[in-house]
C-alpha cells in the first residue's frame, strides 16, 4: 500500500484502524496477564491446602510412631540393662529387611564453666613442651581443644582428651577435663525418623520421608521404529499399557519390567485371539545394556517398539 496516494480521509481511517488494533492487543495482553495472576492464586491456594493436609498427617504419624516405640525403648532398657540417655535408637526386623532409626538431632552446647576447664587444661599444657614428644602431645591436645565454626567444642574430641588425661595421671589435667565434661549441655533440635529397606537384590534403600528426598515417580515411556505406520494391534497394546500403568508407582526395577512384560504378552495374546495380528511371530524381550533396561517388542524378528521406565 502506498500511503502517499491515500486521501486524507483514507489516512485517517487507516490511523484509526491501527490504533484500534493496538488497543485491542494491549487489552488482550492485560486480560491474559490477569488470567495468569488468577491461575497463580488458584494453583498456590490449592497446592498449599494439599500440603497443609500432608504436613498435618505427617506430624500425626510421626507422633504415633514415637509413642509406639516409647514402649519398645522402655522394654529394651529394662531387658538389656542399658542407659536411657541415648539420643537415637535403631530397630531391625529379624529378617534384616527393614530398619528404623528414631531419636533427636542434637546441637552441642556448653555452659560458661567450660572456659574454666579449658584454661586449666591449657595451664597444664604449658608445662609440657620440653622435648619433641611432649611438643607433639601439646599439638594433639590443642587441636582437640579447637572450637568449630560456631565457637563450640566437639563432644567426641573431649572424650579423646579424657583418654589423654587418664594416661597422663596429672590431677590438674584430669580436673580440667572433668569440668569440661560437666559443662556439656546438649540441646535437642528436632525429632527424626529414618527408614531403610532391602530391595530384591539385597541393596539398602532409604525410604524418602521429606519432600526434598522424594524421587520423581518413574513413568513408562516408549519409542517406535514405525511411528507413522503402526498396525492396529500395536496401537491397542500401547493404549492398554497407558491405561493400566498411568497411575502406578514405578521404580524401574526388575519386578516392574517383569510385570510389564507379562502384561504386554497378555495383551498381544488377546489381540491375536481377536484376529488383529497377522504376523507369524510377535514376541517381547527384556534387555539390559550398559545399565539401562528396556522391553522390546518384535514382529517377525524385527524390532517395532521399545518400552522404558524412567
């Protein structure tokens, strides 16, 4: 269009048309943005509601497990004459296939008298650096007295110090360590539960009990050698697999592939009985190559479709 050849009236009409189109486009974008905001609000509210229910149920079950094991722990203490001050307990089934650990996470803490004990130990150390052997002992003790990034002693290092103090037979050294031990004030931070199970191969598998630890549910996927020319029976088998496994919880292990093969074989037999398969041979095969397992479907020895679980 040559705008120079337009009359003033035609140019005015064109300008009005362009302005109307721009206004309509701005309106469309605003509406889509508003629809997006509404979708976000709706999705967030629905998801938070679900997660609130999940959180409440997890808290209920966690407390239930701790209550049930309270009786077990008390019986353990009585039967085996063990101390009840443990922070964690682990219980395993008689067949060793399931193990559950529960207890308290603990932050190490100390009261203000710990510094008096540390000073007493350091005073003893000052008398030690007389030869190479004693200098090495000084280095060892000082490293055990070193504090972590939070400025606290490590309880396990204090136990090592206690062994050195006992071997030294120095009363001042021993007294300093006793003061440090008496100043120990562990602070429980939270209760935890860990579960470990054995899979079919006997490998230990941790049960995910937090959202961040939960693996993505595996799904059945496929690739076809003849994607645009599938026979009717193969499409029927494919649809049956999708309908049967769409909501299953899969891990892609040996059992999953064995079950998938049995299902596909049954569907192939059903298709043949209905007269939908004319090929002389339709077979399946589970194959593992370089750590990846797949299920192949062959027609007259020619690969036509492959199933994965991932």
